């Protein structure tokens, strides 16, 4: 397959053109002829105009490469090497929602031919590729797995907003269903990944490696959030403790925070789900998830207490929330825990204004029922919550906060502690 792609006798398609699929498609299009497919015509229209809907990739990255964007399934009929990079969310019961993935499998299966390859990048639980995805493709195509078509798994390692750790300079894990496919898939990815390829022992190992990466981070952040809650009772600033403890060479310098987004806030549920299928209850993982999922509500309840403690109104108070995306300097609003803060405050009849220069107002309204208003009033708010550390919010002075607060009095809530030791005369709180 590798030689056929290199010679132009085989064609590649990337299915799903979001944070994961689009960078892959653009990089591979420097080496091969690539078809970028997405079911959303609005996304395709933007990409044809060299606009990344996520705001991550500059227009010049679309130039000088061999790529075509489409939402027409029939354009897949001549494809031989498929890369599936669709979302794998959870449902309202925090169970794996495989509908986008299995829908992509059904689509690919309709066009699958003998000798074709399908590589999955979507994050799943160990076993999902071969136990859930392959049967759908066999049913749709009438072909036999391994005998007629090959499958591999290469977990994505995209970090939205990170311009340092990119697709090409981070080691890529690849795997295949047999020794031949394992080598062929690795050689294809070696064409774009300068940092090198790690050939996993099996598809299941590759699947497990991805989910462990994010679950480990979830647990580490959870213990910092637990420390933050304890130190809040003790009247100790958590970040002062982290700085002190961080002087030891083997201290892991994680920080407390709101754990949202698609990776850390979602992926552990896939491993929890699979563990329970085998009769094992993953107590540590479920406890970490419960604690991290609660942090938005925890922060909101502390804000309510601080309003009361400082003789500030609760019902009818004006509160400014700066940032709604799941992390700084990205447009991604998926699984934002800032929305939990806003929801809880609104339950107390507080007037909450949400500002965010990165988020798409239409997406925020659709996902959370919240309106974006980026106009910051002066002499207006009882509390200002710096929820997301966008660059636009990192350089306020204490005088700037006072100018926004009603009569220069009110709360500064600094979720990630970036204004520690910079706000001294106003009531201040951070995780």
C-alpha cells in the first residue's frame, strides 16, 4: 500500500475534518493525493476557502498541496487508504457514544474494496476497532477482515492551541491487524511524522495507550483539585503550595482546574465503560472523574459564599465571566466546565455576562443556551471571574478590575491563579 500511495496508484481519504482530521489531511497532502471528507457542507465550504473552522490552521497551510474537500460520499469510490478521525463523545449518561464512529464505518464499508486499508484515529476503548468497527465494515462491504481488507489504529495526539507539540514533531503510535499492515501503515505515517513512529504490539495496545495517556492526566489533575478543596478550608493558597513542593526534583507539577474538552474530560469514561464490561469497578478512575466533573459547581458555590461574606448582593448581582472555551487560546467549547459555573450562578438569579473572543457565539448558544457579549462595562459588576486564560485576559491590572467593578468594589475570581499576588486590595479567590 505504501508504494502504491507514493506512486499515485492508490488514493487516500481522511474522514472527519476537525481538530484531528484536518491537520492530518493537510500534512499528508504534501506527500500524497488526499480527499478530505466531512459530512458537514458548511465545514467543507469554509475549507475550500482556506478557512479552518476551529481557527487553528492558517490559510497559507492550504496552499501548494494536493487536496480536495468534499461532503459527497460518492467521491470515496476511488479511495484505497482511509483514515477515520471522527469524534467519539459520551452521551447524557456518560456512556460511550459510538454513533459518529460507526456511521463513518458504515460509510467507508459501502466503498471498501479488496486490498484497501482503514486506519482509525478516533479515541476508543481497547477492542473497539476490531469488535465494533470491523463488523460494520464487513457487513456493508461483504468483505472479510484481514483476508480482503486491512485495519490499523493510530491514536491522535493533537493538543488544540499548542503550536510547539504538533503532528509532525510528536512521536506517533501506529498499529495494524497483522505484520504486513503494521509495517505498511507505519511507513505511510513516517512520511509526515519527523519525530518518528512507535510500532505498537497490536491494535488493542495502541487503543489502550491513547486512553491511558489522557486518563493518567485526569487522575493527576483530580488529586490537585482535591488538594485545592482541602487548602481552601485551611486558608492556604494552592499555587503557593505547588511552588513550594515543586522545588523537589520528583514532584509532578500539575495544577487544579476545570477539566473540560474532548480528551481528559471524556476519554476516561471509555476505559471505565470497558472495565465494567469485564466486571471490574475502576474506583480510582470514577472518583477522579466525579471530582473533576464537579469543579465548576464547586467554584460557583464558593463565589456565592464570597458574595455573601463581602456584603455583596447575590440575586440581581452582575457577574462577568471571562472565557467559555475548555482551555486558553482555542475556540473549542466542547464539554466546557465554565458553563457549569454560569448555570449554577444563574440558578441564584445572578445576571451573568459571558465574554470570549475565541468562541463562536452561534456554537455557544446552540450547545449551552448562553449568549456571548464581549463588551466589558465599567463600574458595573459585583464579581469578575477570569475563567479561561486567553491572552486577551492575562494582563489586567488591579486598577483595571476596580474600573469594571461597581464603585470599585467586588470580587476577583481567578480560576487558574494567574493574578496571584497581583490583586491585593480586592477580595480574591482561586482554585
